[in-house]
C-alpha cells in the first residue's frame, strides 16, 4: 500500500501524532502500524493513569513545555470525548530533614513552570489532605489528576479513523528500506511505501531507528515498575495521591500511592532493570535483549553509578516486607497483609553512551524519518503536545 505518512507504534504518542497530522492536513494519507492486536498495549496501557502537573521538570525542557501544554490539551480532549477524569490533586511529602532542600526546589520549579495554587503543608495540613499520611513538610499540587490512558488512546484511535486515517494492527515492522523520496516498511501482511516514516515505537524505537539507517548514541534500557494494590477494605487509608520527594539523581519518582479512576488504590512502582523489553514478569527473559542492554557501554556506566539504588529496587521487588516499609514511610498504617499483587509496566528509558539516563524527551530527524527516541513519563499527559511538535516537523516535508 502507498501512503504519505506511516507511523510506527500505536501507543498514545503515535496516536496523538497521527491525530494532530490529520487535524492539520486532512488531505494527507496517514497509516499507523501497530505490532499488537490492539492499540495502547504496552507503556500506555500499563502506566498509573496520572495526569501530571509539570512540577518535576526543568523549566524550558521539552518535558516541562510539553507537559504544561499537553495537560490542557488532554483535558480538552477528555471533555470533548466524554472521558472520565478527576483533578483530585496530590501531596508530595518530605519524611526527613534531608529531603527539605529538594522539596523547596520542587516548589520553586512548579512556580517557574507556571503552576498556580501550590501550597506548602505542615504536619497538620498534610493530615487534613491525607489523614493517614505522615511527613514533616509537604506540597499540595492541585493540578494533578487521574484518567484511564488506554481509554484515551482508544478514543484517539477512533477520532483518527473518523478523520480518514488507517490503523493496521498485527503489523510488526520487519524491514525498512530508505530510497529517494520514499520509505518502504515491510510487515508480515504488507509492504507500506510512504513519503515519511514517524517512529513512535516506544520500547523498540531505537531498533526501528537502526532499521532505518540511523547511527545512534542512545539505547533503550527497559525498567519494570511493579505495583501492589490496597485491599478494598484498606482503600480508605489513601484519599487521592501521595508521593515522596524523588531522588534528584535518578529519573524515577519513587514508590507512591495512586488512586485510579476506577477507584482502586495502587502502591508503587519500583524501578528494576528488566531482562527483556516487554518483561512484565520477574521470570520474563530474552537472552538477546538482555545482552543488548548489558553490552551497551552506557548501561554498564549506569550500573556502576547507581548500583546501590538498583540493589535496593531489586530487594523491594523480591521482598514484600521491604516494599511495605517503603510505603510505610508515607502511610505508617499500611501492613504487608493489606497489599495484593497488581500489574506491572515497563518503561523505555534511553541511555546514552556516557552512562546518562536521558531526562528529557528526545526527538531526532533522519533521512525520510522522524524518530521519537525518549518519551517516558510524563509522555501520556504530554501526548497531544508531543504529537503537535512531531506533526509540525512532519508537515514541513509536505509544504506546497
């Protein structure tokens, strides 16, 4: 088949990009290639469902600018498509004196990113927001919310198809050939010839880029995030969202409590190196993908730098008691028997050759291609803004 633009990846970023392109240029033919039998099966469908406010991200970074813009775009989309969401707010809690400096930085960063209504909370005020939470100081972030991103993605797919776009599921990319003014993408069912390829392949975005001839200085390293859920009779221990002060040197937010839009209370996630890119279980293993990760010089540097943190994450992965203790720092009443295993997600984290875990969105252009090479959290919140950014790059190829 022939098309103007082929988008690889039917997660929320790929779908948002497809939708934005069709909104601006309805005359262009756009097809989304998704290797699974439905959209949003991996990162999008396995995240915690949080609508992020933008408080964590460096002012002026792609994460900050796209999160703030994407936040408002997401709420407008949810209203237009009758998607339930709840701007319930969250507390970020410092539990020890050593965290107060980082808490101050987060508060200032939130102000710099334009957030309104941020409040410092003392011990008593933390308890007013979350009666079972402990902490010496906190921040109230009223903009934070919850939504079902799988449902958001399904509605994006519906809107895209209504606008004339096409989604081909069960269409894993096997080969990419770059020619003059065309890109050929081979899948099991067909060969798609496009004028432009957009790579939104998430956990396999670096592999798609390499298929397209890109020489990369980054590699995707998969990190599994494992969750527990509070038993229904203990759900009253958490009203909305409770987060710790994150480690500024590690691009993860630490185990926390999240109320899902469906009402359950999730606890987690941790962040452990996964032995395969879609390794949702501890037993999931792919020798080839494991070797690709550990043989990457950047990963070895990361492992040397963060081995203590990594060991602690693995310990919590295999020890429910250790996981519980981490949660008890926020809600002391939680007991191990209150927790039952829930799902897991895998985060596609780009790592460069110097051992840097890239802490921003990363978009790169190549011959006949645009590659989204790092889009971890808050990519779901930011998706429509990222889609707008990528669509603007794409439409330059079709200027009359």
